[in-house]
C-alpha cells in the first residue's frame, strides 16, 4: 500500500501538493508538523503536513519528501482550519497565510551552495576576471553562498555568471536547508564540588591573600548563592566589580565551574504581581454587562469615552481568564500603544505577559510562538494584528482595543485580512469571548449593535468624573486676515500654550503629515520636484537635508536652485511635523519638544524612549502624526492643539468624514486625563463644518446617523460589501486594457452586483507600476461565496492570457 502526504507550501498557489511517504512516516507524521519537500527544479521548501492519504490519483509526477523536520506539530488543532477560512474569505492562498503566520525562522528554505568541481581543470587565461575571483575564493573555502559571491564581486546580479560557470563545468551547485534561529544562552558560575564545604572554602580564601580580586569574586559568589541557585557570570562580575579575566582565571584553576544554559528572551523572572485597582461604580456596571453578553455568547462592543478606564476593565477580565487557566489575546493597532501597556500589564501579571509584533526580531518571535504553543501556564499575549495568527490552544478571551483603527487591516502583501473581523471568527472557532473597545467605534461595529448582532456596553463618564476636554474652534482664515498668525500657530494657541507651560503642564500638537513640507515649488516657473518612480511630489525632510518619496522611499538632496529654470527662488508649500517643531522652537526657544512620527520611531526601543521622555516630563511639548491619537495615556497633558483640522475632511474616500471624527475625538482625548479639565484647540479654515461641530460636542450618535444615511444612499458598507481588484503593470496602456478586460468579464456576474471602473486612483503610478482599480459592490441579498468564487474564476482566466501574464492582480476583500 502506498501512502501520500498533503502539504501546504509557503507559495501563492491555491492548492495543497502531495508527496510520497513510507509506511513508517505515515504512522508518525501528524497534521501541523513541518516537512522538507522538493519543489520545482531544485528548491527545497518547508511545508506543513495537512493529512496522510492512501492510494491517490494525481496528474503530476509525485516526489518523495526529503525529511521530517519536527517531532511534534508546531501548530495547534484547528489552526489550519482558521488559515483556510482566511484564505477563502480574503481570496488568497493558504500558503500566503502560512507565510504571514509563521516566524521566518520556522520557514527553512534551501540556499544554493557553490562548490568547485574538482574533476574539471582549467587554465587561468581561459577565465574571465569575475570567474577567476570566484575560483580563487573557492580554493581557500570549500563552499560559498550566492550572497558571498555577490559581496565578493560587489554586484547585485551574479546568477548569469554562475550559470555560465555551470555550463563550463567549473562549479557544482547544491541546495542546503539553513536554520536562522539561535537560542539565547547565559553563562552561569558555581563553586567546584571540593570547595562547597565551608571549611574548604575558608582554607581557600586564607590562601588567596595575594590575589584580592579573586578573593572578592569568591566572597561575592558565596553571598549571592541562595541554596544551590546558579549565579549569572555577568551579575557576578558586576557585583564584585571585576573584569571577565579575573573570573576566567578562577575557572582555569578549576575553583569555579562555568555552565552555559538556554534562557528565554521574552519571559521576566517569576514574581507575584501587584493587586488590581478596584473598579468604580460605572466600570463595575459595564463589567457586569460584558459578563452577561459573554454568557449569551455574543461579541461585545465597549463604547467608552476617552479616559473612562476601559483598560482597567480589560485587566480585570484578563485576570479572571488567566485564573481559569485560559490564554488571552490583547490586540492593539499601534506598536507605540503596546509599549505603554506592557508596563501596566507586567505590573499585574509579571512573567505571564508576552509581546508579539514586527519590531521583534526572528529569534524573539519564535520564542513567543514556542511559549504559546507549549502553554504549560496561561499567558496574555499583547500584539499588533499578526499576534492573531499565533498557535493558541486554549484561548479564552480576545480583546480588540481601538477597534475602529485602520491599522488592523493588512493591505500588502496578501493575506489582506482585517484583524478585528478575523478575531471574531477565531473566537467562534475557539469558543472564546470577544470584546471590542473604542471611544469612537467604527460605523460597521456600531451598526451591528443596532441590529442585535453585537451587544453594546457604554461608559459615558471619564474616570474620577473628570470632565471631557473643552473643544474650541479657531477660524484661521479670520486670523490670517487680521494678521494674528505666527507661522502656523494662531495667537489663541500660542497664548494657551504659554499658560500651560506656566502651570507646569505639557502640550500635544497634532499634524497628520510627517516631514517639513509636502511640496517644494519654484516661484519663477512653478516647477515642483517629482518622484521618478511615483506620481507624487517629493516631501522635504529638512533635518536630513533630503527630499523623500513616502511611497517608494526614493530620496535626493534638497536642490539649491530649480532644475527646470535655474532660479534660486524656491519655496515650500504646506507643512508637516518637522516644520511645526522648528516653528515651536522659534516661539518658545527655552522649551523642549519631541516629535513622534515614522521618521523618529524606526528603532526597536524608539517608542519606549519617546514615551518615557514625555512621562518623565523631560519634554514640554510633543508634536506628532496619527500615532499620537491611539489610546496613549499621558498624565500631565492639559492642552491639545490641532494645527489643521480640515486636512482629513477632503480625502477621496467614503470614510473620510468618519475617520476625521474618530481622529480628532481621539487626539482630543489625550488632554486632561487626571483631575483638571483639559482644553483642545482646533485650527480650521471651515470651523462650521458639520463634522467639526459634532467633534466639538462629542456627538457620536448624530455623526453615526448622518453618515449611515449617506452610506445607504450611495450603497457603501455596512449596507453593501466592497471588493477591490487592483491591476499593476509598467505600461499605462496595458494596465488600462487589463482593467477593461476584467470589467468586461465581471459584468457577467449575477444581477444587482455593481462593477465600477476601471479607474486610476489619485496616485496612479507607484514604484514605476501603473495601478488601476476595479470595484465590485454587492448587497446583503447576494451570496458572497458565489461572487468571490466567480471573481477567483475570472482571475484564473485573466492570468492564463499571454498578453496579461506580466500584469499583477491583487484582490482586496472589504477594502476599507
């Protein structure tokens, strides 16, 4: 009898592949184990075993697996089922979900190893210069990797050279699987057995009068050693104030023994946490309502105003589920938020807190994966959207904080999933409770509470009954007319900031654009430098002396003269966080300001450092982009200034008014979070705009009703579903033709489904690729599965047409 194994490969292919295995392998391989399998001409990939089958029929030549990597599954039961749901709902392959879910260190991929062919002899003058260098390097080294050859020759593409050498039989190529994970180890010191006795140790110390430093090391070790506990070598060196050489000499004399042990990068030392805060009356009521909703197995939406103490309710729920031995997942939209929350949760739960997001390296991510997988005790995992894909076994509670945030949606690459929606499905699969929380819920979630799909729990007052910040409008059109503007600051804002600094309080300034200015323009001919790869103007970044493209990363120096007419009369248009920072220092030269945007938060600990600076009151003002709005808790901020509230209202997006309301309400919520009422100043050219008026009175319900009317009228979510197909190609005409072909094919879809496009987006060329959008709108009466199946079928037909083979086709379900 023959046995075959179905395997998921980390490739964008919509099916599983079968490989031949032996009867012994069939008995030991379990679903979720990794296997090394050949694919294509010579590559070896890590695949995930799905199922063992007997005697199958396939149309291709079945290969044998290379070997089994794991002794036990690295996935939990039901995880492949969740991957399959993501793949089918978001129209991608299970392989793409697998690639997004697994830490890269678990995805072993073969590397090409280059070796010299000993059977071929060749004269030096028959070789080109590059071939001679490679052959000379292989004389000294047995094997080289492709990257080694590239750095040796100092060029990016070396494959044509290697192919040529292969045809001359100068080299042999082999595939080798490489593991990138390295366990963290610590050196521990203990006394040799013969000196464990007190008399022997005293005798040893008496004999070391001429080696005071070595004697000090032994004395310190004796004091640090509690029972038979091992002492870290680093700690011993620090406490006894000696160098590594002193400890090494004692090891060489065999007085001390050194052992190396594997330690966790992620876990704190075991300690008991602090007691939780007592919930106040309003929180207690909300907590009980959430518990009732959970008993009815309903998803619960906690709509609590900013600073109403939602986190304390989350903490109480987490404590309850950890006590039951269940795992908890706490999803946050922004890494900056995880930084502030980790400290608070570790205060309560100590070593039971794990963190998982993209700023962590491969080794750290694999350790979190292993800890969640082998959950001998329950952990609470805090993370951004990718934490949803960890191998949870006994997941009791999922909290999605700031659920309205667009950061929960993955846009590129596939899978283009939404962490909030996917967490609701995961909760159903795992029989876990799901709690969504926000001060400004998304229209879709709030709508679900009105139709009875979700349960709504409200917290209408701030913690300690502190009043909501007072929001005042500043008409900057009028201020400009009366010449009361200093740069981009109105006299009212400057006055309020001066008062805040006098009262020893901090200020937040919000401008949702990074850089110094979005455009540099020549006043003589009107030319503005453009990105050569994208259809956008270059943004001025003064502190780096660069002009940068925020789409592809292209950068160049700031020109001294116009490249079109050589005029030196250059001026910037618009303003970003850098310019606000510079203008602030001109107005308040004695004050300190910090900036929080993508440019200042690239490092792993950059968020921590910035947040610590604000909390320790090392800065008087913090200027930043939308990163500031996401639930950060600063105790001494009394004033928030929004420098241009109109900027968010005029985006070509059906959600721009909703997003503007959310963003401004959230940034307003950063002010006055302790005892004193905060103040928010919104600078606007149109202070009477409906949305700005609703923000100033915190009128979420009116905004919700009005936006819902518009959505119903123009057929947008939550009344209709959207699927966007994006086609990309280097040639404008080919992209447009591909879009027209796609629309023609989709027009045969069932009656009532709208197909809009092809349409070029506002930025139609990015990274030298033209983009064209096709939008599919379907109502509640249509079957999403049928329509998605039809779109997938059209995509397959499209990819089989020769002239469109080079056109990239991305499908984004729920593209908002």
